């Protein structure tokens, strides 16, 4: 799988995401997702939301590692302003 395929998969599976970005190759990917639901979810629930659509590809070996950043829209806004 490549980054664009993973981004399309996550975009289809996670409705109403404000932003989804995927970088990487060779089975190792960095994912950034901005979603208002992250305001009320615990860290494990956030991870499950991202891993859920990716699980078949992780199980098949197409994806070896996923590093994720899950942000609320406000956290994303601050990150863009202040780095």
C-alpha cells in the first residue's frame, strides 16, 4: 500500500474528518487526523478509530507500522499557528 491509498481508505472510513494526511512508504506510515470527535474520546478510542479501517492491511502485512497524531480542530489550529 502507498500513502494515497491509506489516505483514501481513512477518508472513506472516518466521516467528517477536518483533515487527514498520510506520509511514508515501505509499510511504515505517519498519519495525522483532525476530527471533532477526538475532543471526547480517550487515547485508546482514538487509536481504535484509526486502526479499525487499517486492520485488514496490517494483518496482511501490507502495513507494518503506523504512527499517528490524532488532533481536535483546536489542537490542529494551534499546531499550525505555533508549530
